[in-house]
C-alpha cells in the first residue's frame, strides 16, 4: 500500500515589479468592469420594471 503524501504549498516565483504592476492593473480593470456591468444591468432592470404596466 502506498504511503499518503501530504500536499505542500507551492511558492510562486516573483516575476518582477513591471509584470506585477501590469497584472494588478489588468485585474483592477476586470474587477471594475464586472462591477460596472452589474450596476448597469441592475439599473436597466429596475428601469424596465418601472416602465411595465399592469395590463
């Protein structure tokens, strides 16, 4: 029977300050874009609910 191996954490190699800054900028744009899309869809949904009549 094989011995159970424990999973050890893997340390990522640093890529340098320029790559890190680019990655953080891209991540921030993606996060803000997703937040903006959420706000836009929510606002449009609320506006469409106000426009619908009872008939």
